[in-house]
């Protein structure tokens, strides 16, 4: 067996939160090891989502989430401008039926949150009677591929950071005032600070840590599909989100030239309410995915059939004909959802410190621009 | 079947305490749709059933493959019209089947026949049983069809299909649809009714539903026909004529019979006053009919939630 290497911090998961933490620590002159199950960074949730940089519009029933989002929005757009698409009209509309929020409530909410909301005629985008209000807003979309390359380049310049892809963690246990992480290939590493930034696998990682008293996150899991589509000329410079209820969103997907299409009812294909993700498709995944270790849904042989017929029909029911789009492909990914956020639809970032000396911190956030919440726990100067 | 239809269809089913008949209907509809369509969805609108209907739907959804099944839970009992409005609003299909009555027997092939008929250019196609209706229904349709002459006549229907165009048209016409059949009939698009031989008559209806239907019958007559206005207008006219006659009679008596002092003035005053009152009534009637036209479009339904079961 090889010698155990020492690190100031070990980070599990090379998504945005993991790599952000790695760069943050490297700049504090720390030695950092990033462990990633996949063979690439940003292979899952960071890439496979709507790529929306949230300004807060999404949470008309949770003003606190909205205000926080708006605050982070400015900082995030400043720091990561290079990967952002800003030049498009982002339209939020309230559906005439089934919406939990109507046009005037939405306007009031935007005023309270202090975010832009200019009324436009719903008939410009929607079929008659489908939406009772449409609003021009400011929101951007980020390109995960560009963001990833930026991070990998920056991290490559830092001598103290190493990223280990295809990392198979066998177990993690406490050894004095450090955690020892053992990989299947015999490698082991030691650290006084372990960060679990594995998003959907958060509870699975917790389970790998021996003798740790730690309640799993109260989450449910949704296997989600994002559809990439080619927008029509009219749709290209426009992003449209119909809310607040069982609706859909079609908006630019970073700088790819494609649009992402999602819908509240059809984007989640399956749901697991267990504390570890249990899905019937795992049996057909040829061992690549279990309730103890999630595979990458996107590469899975058992990934579900696309819900394109459903999602496209829902969007077509609302949108005027000229805002058409055609199917390009589907991306699948696992999404953990905090159970207590159902009612007000808020998406808080949860950072849990499970032990001190050695430190073990688990982070779970559904939004990319709240990544700055990590600063506090990572900072040396505390 | 190799060549399945590419059109996306939605089936919206009204469910109110139908646990017995429901599984049969769901399986039948699903079987036919699965055989004929590449993609479809089934929406069950549960109007606060108090029996095991919802469990039946959930059980059914567990077995279905390759289709979306949703339950739309109404917050409280709101009757078939509002509930089905909600269901159709939720549907995303190019064509939407409406099943108002779960316990209605109809031949399976009729479903596709109705669909194919609509493809030939009918935006709304209904399937109606050829049978003796209850005398109350018969009376209602008789009065209604006479009063709403010129529009497509109404009758008892088992189910119907709507094109997306028809739904859009109906939405553009009025914001709410208190009585779908009447709105569909007067939406101006081409409609067709397929009549079939009914083998057995559907089950009985509950007291609650009977009361609901009675209300609806009166409301529809008032909202979709000018029957109420005509009737009250005629009455007001009659009364005014009567008052004029009394006036003339008073003058005649005054000239010919020399009545008691004061009688003539009293009578003339009363005649004039009543004439005024009835004239005002007639105007109020007119105002009310206009108001109804404006106001009934505000009617909305309330839902508790939408459950996606599959």
C-alpha cells in the first residue's frame, strides 16, 4: 500500500461547488485534493440544469430566497461574466390557470424584492387566454463548459491542487484529528477538513464516513431531464418561463446557441423519497448505479425515454406558433430536493458542519450563484 | 399496430364517486389509446370523491406504461362543468377527449370513430346514445333548443373530442365556460354528433348531482338563451297593457257614470304610477341581462393540487 498523503482539505465532488472551494483554498495556499467519481468535472448537475443564473424571479412565494438570489446575482455576474449570455429577453409570465401566483401578485413581489419587472403584452408571446401577465426581466444564463475550462485552467496554475477523476472511495474514517479517505485503488489521503460537495450523492458520502453521527439530509431525489432544442428565429433571442405551477420554461442554454426546455411536471421522470436514492432503473444500469453510489444518469444505459412529446406539447399549447423549436437531445441528471422547501418553493443553501477537529462539512444547494455561501466555512481566518 | 397516430391526445375524465365503474373505463380508454396513439395522457378530475375512486386511479396508474396519468384534485365538490373546465385547461393534447360520465356504456370502436371524424374537419365531435332520456332532460333540451334556435341543438352525450383549435376558440370567446355544451355549440366551429345504439342505461345519479344539474339547467337557460328576458319582458308588457286599459276604463267611467269624488284622480294616479313601475322593471330586466353577460365570465374554479401519478 502506498503512503498516505496529507492535504489541508479534501473535497468530494468536482462540480461548481467543489472546484470553487478548491480554488478558494488554493488561494489561501492550502494543499487540496478533489475527488470526482466521473472522468470529468462539471459532468452532472452543474452542466445539466437550466443554466439559469437566478435573480430570484423563480420564488414568488419566498421573498427571502428571492432577495438572497438577487444579492448574489450581481456578484456572480461580475465574477463570471466571461461565461454568461446576457443578450436575450427573459420573459416571465403567469399562467391564467393553475398558477399559485397571478400577474399582480408577481409584480408586487418583484417590487418588494427590488428586481426588474416590466409589463409586456402576453399576446406578443402567448396564445390568447393562456397567460394573464407577461414581464420583461433581467436574468442571464451561464455556459457550464466555459466555466469548467476556466476553473480547470486556474486550478492547473495552482500547485497545491490535484484533481483525481474516476475516484472510487472505499471508506472514510476518523483517525485522531484527521479524516482518512481510502480509495479502491489503494490510494489513501488524510485531511483535517473534509468537504462533501457531491450534491445528489450527499447522503451517500455521509454513509461512507465511519462512526459519524450525522443525520442524512432530508431530501427526495428526482431524476430530471433537460431537453436541448434548436430555437426558431423568433425564439432565439428570447427566454420564456411560465410560472408558478405545473408549467414550463424554454430559455437559452449558455452560449451553445441551443435552448433548454424544462417543465415542472415532465422534467422529473422518477422520484425517490428514501434518504438514499432508490430507483427501479438502477437494476438495469449494469451495475453502474446503485442506491449507495449514483452513476451519471446521462451515460446510463437505463436512462428513461425522453419526455419530449409531453414537454413540447405543453410549450406549444402556450406559445404562439412563431416561437417554435425542434428537438436536439436530452440530458439526464439526479436532483436532490430538500423536503422542507416544497411549500414555499424556496431553495435554501444548506451548509452543515457535522464534526469539528477533524472538520467535516456537507453542502447542498440547488443554485449556482449561492456558491459564495462557502466562503465562510472555507476561510482560514475564522 | 405499426402506424400509430402521431397526434398527441389527452383524455379528461370526470370522477365523482365512481369507484365501481372507473377501473373498467380507465382500462378500456387506456387500451384503445395505447393501441392507436404514440403519445397520450390521461387526466382524471376528482371532484372530491368520498369513496375509493382516487385509490382506483392510483392503482391503475401503477400499471400503465408509456403514458402520463394525472389526478386533478378539486378543492371541494364543484360539479361536472367546472371540474371538466379545469381538466381541459390542464390537458396539453392536440385533441382532447372529454368523458363526463364514467358509468356510460359505449362501444370501444366509437372512440376512434369520433377521432377520425374530427380529422375530416370537425372541431368538435360528440358521441350520443340513441335512447330515451329522462323526461327532465328531454324537457330541458326541448326548451333550450327552441330558445337557442339557429345554433347546433344540444342532447345527452357520452363523450366528445375537441381539437386544440376549438379549445383556443372557446377560450378566446369567454373567460369561463359555465356550460360547455352550450359554449361548444355556439362557438361557430364545425361540430358533428355520432349516434350509437345504447346497450344498457348508465347508473343512477345522486341527489347532490341531481340538484346540481337542475341548477345548471336553469342557469344555462338564463345565460345562453334569452328565454328569461323574453319571459319577463312579455310579462312587463302585459302588465303595462293592463294598466293602460285601466286608465282608459277610468276615463270612460268619469265621463259616463259620474263616480265618487276623488276616485278618478286616485285611479289615474295609480295607473300612471304602475305604468312607470313596470316600465322601470322592463329597463332593469334589460340591464340585468347585459350585466349577466358581463359578469358570468368571471366565474372561476378552485383546485387544491395536481398530482402527477405517472
